[in-house]
C-alpha cells in the first residue's frame, strides 16, 4: 500500500481549482348505482345489489380513514422549509428543496423521481420509499421532504436528506454516497444530527421548529473514534513497501491512522471552518491553507454496504477523488478464523491491499484475492 492511500499531501490541493413522483392521490372509483332502476324480485338480483352496496361502503370507509391518518400537510411542508433555511445558515451549507415538479440532481440522479426505481437501502437493507403528500402510504418510508446542498457543496462533499414517516414515526435519512455501489442501491442511514431529528419530529407533531443553532462549535479531536473493529495493529504485504520483508504496519487507534510511523489524524466534516469550505469550493485564498492540516489531516465518512461497515478517508482539502476505504471482515485463514482489514479505492471500491493481525498471515496471504470482493481486472 502506497503512502498516498492514507496520507494525502499537497496533491489533493491541486484539485481545488478544478473539480468543482408522481403524487397519486387515492382514486375515487366507487360506482354510484342507480336508484331509479326498478328492483327485480329475483333472489339473485337482490344478492348482487346488496354485494355492490357493501363494496361501495367499504371503499368510502377506507378513504375516510386514510384521510384521518394524514400526518403531513402543506403547512408542515412550509414549516420545514423555514427551518431548513436557518439550518443552512448554521451549517454554512445551502440546502435546496426537491419535490415533484421541482426535481433536483444529486450526483447525476434526479430526486424525487429516483424513488420510483425502488433502489433505496436504509442501514444496508433494501427498503421501499415513495413520495407522499400526507405521510400515509404502503411503502416502508413515506417521503414528505427532500433537501440537498449538492449545487453548492464542494465536489464529492454533498449531503442529501430524506424527511420521512416510517411506521408512523418521523425519521430523517441522510446519504453522502457519491458513486454507484456494487448492489446498485443508494444507501441511507438515520441522521445523527439531533437538531434535525428533534425539529422534524416537532413539525410532524404540529408544533413549530426552533431556529437552528447558529453558533455550532466544531468538534474536538477527541470526539471522533475509529470503529472498534478497525482498532489495533495490522500487517500487510506490499510489493512497493520499503519496510523489512515488504510488510507494511498500520496502527489504528482513537482518531489516528499510522502507516509505517507516519500519522494521519481523522476528523469529521463538521470540524471544517467556513474559510476551509470556501477553499474547497474554489472561492478561497490558497494562501490561507493550513499546512499541518493539508499534510496530516483526513476527513471521514462511515457507511455500510454488502454487510460490511466501511470508513472512507479523504484529504482535508481534497475536493475530488474517492479517497481510501477501510473495512474489516472475518475470514478463514489456514484453518483459523481471523479478521482481515481490506483497503480499497476507486469508483468500484476495488481492493488494493489486505492486512492481517500477524506478519506471518500477511506473508502467507500476500497474493490472495477474495472472490466475494469486487476486484479490478
């Protein structure tokens, strides 16, 4: 594994200047039977008339109860729009509403039209999601609002929020997925932003949302911790390595990745300053770049795909490119079950190196490719 898989350096800086449903309401199909027609005396005719009347009655009841269950309205939609204006300001991001007749793009995908394709996953599980004017429907998730900062976000740094009703409860979903996944699904998870969750719930309940916190304090270094399954010391063979026996050593602890003695600090996107966001969008002054962050900091994203949890790391000032992906899976190595850390990259998340808990395993498995991974030919 080459150093640039983790440590990003000045090359990322060169990218700064460049890369930048249909609503179907319930149809009223109940047929009004003519009362002027002479009633026939046959039992068969009586039975048919009674059956028809029952069908109409049941349908009318269904439509009424569906209306009674409505949990969303145009007034609530406006309340959400007002709240998202203040949320945009607090996050130093510019969110735009997407809706039927007001479609928006997210990395080449049109929303809300994409919902009709049935290609949404939540927590790595395929689900159904559809646009709903009133928050009621048969899908797993009734989408009542969609917002994204795609048009103004740094390249590969956009967010897409789905405001949904799931099992009768308000749920805010987020994706930061920037490319197609092997399962051809777009992967969402519930947002960790408590302001969004609480205020959306308040709006759904009929209350007023509070003004978003505009004095957001960046997270401290200690706030982020790598996933527990990644923590530890790993060894991986690399034909490019300058280390003894061509074995790279990767130590992962807290918020640090240390490869052969050189460390990258891992930080969340929320820690970026407004000045750094301007730099990422190509509007800032390159002379304001923090050399330490450029050389030693990485920004992280976490997501699940195909049953594995992944950590994506990109350079702090990296405005394009996929970065490196880190995921662990238990495997049988020489009759022994052990965790294997895969490092992947590129549009297809192609594996570039496997690392093991011991040097012996790394040497033994140095040329191994696992069939269940998407290896680049």
